[in-house]
C-alpha cells in the first residue's frame, strides 16, 4: 500500500451531560476512514475522559487519502438502548501529503453537532507515512499545493504559470433522496456534510492531476463552490491557475507584509494573441436541440462588454518594433497553448502589459435531475459555452488573455443563472519562457514599457475600434492613447500612479418579476437580465463621476434570482489614475414642458450634484496636476471629420497625432430625466452618504493612496436578514429598502469600529441572496486596518461618535450598542431587520485549542489567538510557511429558534462556532494565522411558524505560519512565544 494513516485519540474535555441520573457521560470514540472503523474503550462517568488509545492504523491508497476525510465520532454508551451521538469531527488529511507541509496534525478539535453546535473538544494526533509510487497510471495528485490567495504566495517564486484548470463533480443531494426508513434531521445533515467532504476531496485530486499533466506543482487562486440544485442534485466545482512554484529559502526574500502582496514576486504568465476575424456576440439565441428536453438545453446568454472601461495597450501604428515583436511572440505562444483564463488578481511589474476592460457573460438554464453522477457533461457544456463567449469578447478588445476571472451561480427552484467575468488583458509573452523570471525587470526596461501607465494604454487599434470610445493621449507618458474611464476586476497594479485616495463604490438594483414556472420563468429572467446589466453599469458610471474619479478596480457584479424578484449588487474600488483624463461633471436634463417650479427643482439638484463632486474631491484629496494645453495636442475634431478619419486605415502616425482629444473641461455626463425611474436614480446618487470622518473603505486588498499601515487589524463578518412586506411592492420601494439595508449595515460597522479610527475597511465583500419569498439576506466580510495617526487626519472619538449618531437618526439600533467594540448582537425583536455581527475572536474553549504541535519558528508553546484575515498578507509580519488550504462546510439546524435569540442569535452563534473550528484546525497543523479567508456561501432558511431554521456555511482560506517583523531580529536569542501573541488591541478575546 502506498500510504499508512495512523490516528491516536488522547482525551476529551467539556463534554455535555448525557446521563441525567448522574450528570455525567459514558463516552467512547469511533474512528472511521473509508470502510474501516476502530473504536476506543468506553470511559465511564466523566465529562473529561482520558482515552490514551493505541495507534489506529489504516493502510490505504494515496488517492483515498485525498478523497476521504478522517471521520471521528464521539458517542455516549447506553446499555439497553442505541448509543447517543454527541458530535463529530472531520479532519482533512491532504495538508499532510505535501513534502514541505507539517508531518503531524495534533491538537484540540471542537466536537460539532449539526443540531446543538459545539459540544466539547477532543484531542487527536494524526500521522501519515507515504511510500514512493512510480506507477505512471496512478490516480492521485499528492504533492500538488493549493492556495486560495489570488496572487503568488509569499515566500514562493513563480517559475512559470501554465494556465487555467477547472473541474466539477456532481451527485444526488441526500436531503432530497427517498429512503426506506425515517431519517432524523441530524442524520440527514451529517450525510450531506460527509458527501460534500468526499466530493471536495475528489475534486481537489482531479484538479491536481490536471496540474501534474501540465508539469506544474501548485494551484493558485483556487476557488471551490457548491451549487445546491435542490431535487436536481448537488454540484461541486472549482477553478484555479496552474503554476510551477519554487520555495524561497532566504527570509530576506519574503515580501514586506505592509506592501501590496505581489510587489516583489516575479511570475511567468501565459499569453496568447487574438485570432483575426473573431467578434463578440451581442445577442445569443435560445439554444435548443431536437429530441432533447428543454430543461437541459434552454440557454439565454447575456454578454456584457463594458466598452466604457477600456484600459491598456498601444494605439494605431505607434509602439514600433516592440508592437510587432509582441504580436509575433504571442502568435507563437498561441500555437502551443490554449487561451488563458487566470484567476490571479495581482501581478508583478512587467507581467501585465495592457488591460482591455471587463468582459462578462451570463446564461439562464433550466435544471434537470442528474441521472448519472459519473458523467457531468451537461454542466461542463454549460460552462464551456460561457467561457467561449468570454473568450470572444476578449478577442474583440484585441486581448489574448482574461485575468481576475471568476464564476458564480444563482439558483431558485429549477432556474439557474450562470455568470462569469474577468478582465481582458495583454500579458508579456516573454514570461512564457522558463528562466526569464529573474530578468523580467530588465526586460521591461529593454522593451521601453512606460512605468505606471502602460497597463492603461488601449490594446485595440484606434482606427478600427469595435465600439465608439473617447480617447486621449496618456497624461503620464504622452505617447499612447488611453480611454476616459477604466473598469477592471483585478487589484490596482503596484506601479500605478494614483492621485488621492480610493473609496468603495456600490450599485444596487431590484426588479420585480411575475411568479412563473419552468420555461416561462426562465424566459422572464432572460428578458430582464440585459436591462439590469445596463442599469447597474449606468449607476457605477454615475457614482464614479460623482466621486470625481476615473477608474474602478476589483469590480464584482452579482445578479441574484428569487421567486418574485431579481437583485443586482456591484462593488468596486474607485480611484483617480493620473494617466487618465479628468472626468467631466454630471449634467441633468429634462424632457418635460417648461415649468418654473420643475426647472427650479432641476436647478437645485444640479447645484447639489456639483457641490457633492467638489466635496468628494476634497474628501479624497483628488488634486491632479495641471497639464499644459500645448502638450496634449489639438481639440476634438468635428464628428463628420472624425468618422471619415476613423474609416481610413492608411493614415500616417503624424496625421493620427492631430486627432488628439482635448483634456480641458470636457462635455459633462448627461443624466436625462424622462420618467420616475430616472428621478429615482438621481436621488439615489445624492443620498449616498460617505463614510464618517476617520474611516475609508474599499473592496481591494489595499486602499489606494494609503501606505502607512500599522499591525492592528480586525476581521468581522456580518449577516442581516430582512423580510419584506408583500403589500404594494414596487421597483422604487424595493430599491429604497435595499439601499437602506446596505447603508445601515455599513453604518453599524463604522459605529462598532469607531475606537480604531483612523482605519480602513479593506477587502469588503458583500453577498446578497434571496433564500425565500420576500426574504433578503446580505452578508459582508471585511477587515479593518488602522494606519498611522501622525500622517492621517486627526479626529477625536467624541467627534466621530457625534457624526455617526447624527448620520443614523433614522437607525435607532446604532445607539443601543455599548461604546467598546461589540461582538454580541441584540435579540431579533429589537430591529425590523434581523442581524448578526461576529467579530473574529478566540474559541471559548480556552488556550488548549491552539497548541502548536509541529513547533513553527515563531512558537514553541501555545498561541493565544489564530489570526484570521481575508487579505493575502498580515500587516507588520512575514509569512514563513504555507500549511495547506482550509476548506470546510458546516450545516446548523435548530427547532428552537426563538429560544436561541431569534435569527440574530442563531446566526451569531453559528458563525462564532465556524471561527472556532477553523482556528482549531489551523492550530493543529502548527499554524498561527489564516489568510485569504472567505465565506463563499451562507445559505439561511427559516420557518417562523414552526420555530425552525437551518443555515449552511462554506469557508476557505490558507493556513500559514507568520513571524512579526519586530521578532525576526531576536528569534535566535529570545523565547518567541510572547512575540507571537497578536498585537491587535481591538480584537475581542475570551
């Protein structure tokens, strides 16, 4: 056998009372792996049993080690009746299969029950002995490392980036299977959890095999998602970027954690040129097949090409020999490799040559039951269609790669919306060649790529643009053309020149639809989608100009479908790029007859918009330097002359120069008010309240314009559930309620974090879902990072509280929280909207949870708190080791919702338990932090009349070992245990 798994059960503590007569428990443990089960002796009458069992040994194939989780079940022994279940622990063995990973998993694990939650802890030791297997036909992928981070991991160097890997597996959902005997809710939930763990392991192994076929050794930007299709089945899918990574041995080579995560890492990406004659499809027909059921083939794709967001490349015939060389090298690369989709969002200088803009596609499908789980061709074909459409859009923009790529689904009954988006880009072809990574900086200098603005240059031919666009010469290098605005799904490049600070920009939209079934429902959704996309993009453009900015980064658009409505939520970080022209203002125009009072109202709103733009420029310190008129060239040509010139392809570069656009006060962006919806859009612009003084927010890892970060961080997760009234629901009322829900959620977060000012909320990730009819759920995860007060605006605590309370006069709940950082939520009856806010904190089980067994460099004893952050780095620290990914799925159900504090108390307790279990698994691996943490799914279902609720949560992240920068100098002479204690004073610990 190529592998031997050894497990030892040491002890348990804080077990629940199972014998009411003695107030004690007769506990024993079942250890199961695959089809083999071992049992410990029964430890009589104790809540803190000491088993100290022998080593249980499992001889298994290495693919089973990847597929199967180790299942540990704690039970109470009963002589005359069935044994009572206390709880279970699932341990992923995959982190032990890396050559550089930990050799043992050892620690206290929370015992989890899907009905009662955490019920004590169990101390387990797990070891794996692997034997060499030279069988070239083996089905395991041991040794392939997985990373959730969307940049090259710290302490690693990318040798080559091979390209895109994807896989999905399907199965029937145990929740909807017919069974011969009555199944309890606990058994149903545990069967679901076990199946998802098996499918997750199988999926990871299959993706690892694809990476090995590419001759890679790692997957970066690994994103795994679960599609709960109800009676149709269960789908687990994953995407990632296959790479070959080398470990950096010198501590001096590690990245400074306070900088952008990819600043000093060199990668070798994959690039491919566009195929000539390929155009994007703007209207996709409904796909049908003769003799096939409509439920398997119904498809309406809604492509979205943000033409206003073009972002990089050379224009016309300018660029000289480098442009010709670039085309020649990319054509050669295309002949050898496929079109790349990269899930990376951060790149080193020199890799990203040009950015074309955001490309996205959506498709509406009708679900059908999965007849054969071993052949998921239907789902594979659906995603293949989406990717092909994305590919054609990128080629239409003159790009040969898609970066920052992601996929998502939204399911309601039998209708599923498949969505994919990314950023069309041109990558440096020299990074394809192995051995050129070290010299990438020299290559960039040799190729004369402008530093700080090259990615903004348009990649398409100015004389043959596939769409109308407003172009001007780059304000930085004055050589290439740039668009007037830029939309992307990636993080801001580290060498980009930014004026002032960035901010979070959101577009929110709700649209009612009639309740329908099957094909009629899918048709209604398909008809609504294009208009929703257009309105979301219009909102983003308006709000961007209202902020006085000209670029969006980290754009994420989510369309969610419910029984009687569709909701859209777009989040991005707005910045002012020095290379792009100054944005024009916003002008309001109306079509109504002359009316004195109406014109006065329009004039008043115009004045408020102008004042808001001026105030935002002052708030975000947007003061671009003046550019002399004579440098930028001649004014805009007349439309007739310009169209004639654009049709000519024989113009010389000198003649093209005369077509430059004026940078001065450009024509304002016109908002035409011709109906009630347009008036609502204008009012929504003016009611967008900026963060209180001392706060900034963004959805990227680093706030543009702030570099003086401290080591004080605080991660939090907040969930809010609102039940709408079914009376007189209109689109305007829905939009107002949705806007108020999101704004109040942000206000409450600012209020709780006011003691950390000045600070920035980074990596703000909003997720909206419609779990039931007339029920809206909004989940947000972010991290608050403080920055140096000496270089920031000084704001007293009293002033912050006063401004917050003034801004929340219509939100009385904010005034009910205590002044210190709060991690508790009030009962559900206190608010019209039910909410749960959970701040990352230590497990309530004590320090034993986080005992490091493999002795990492920074800790030889206990660690007080395992840090958790959605960022790929930890400010003020260096990551020295990656221990593997944490990918966990939990189900929690209750039949006493009101007794547990309502929806708010139930969700808060469940999220806190998820934090505790993630920390316990990381500590058992020998880690002291989780980076790139994300809550990928939080599905809540409620039945108030029966006092029941159920919640499903899926989380993931990278388990790491980090060392404080201040500790590196004294590690060899002082005991590092104290130095490894987190320095976050705002963190709630117990």
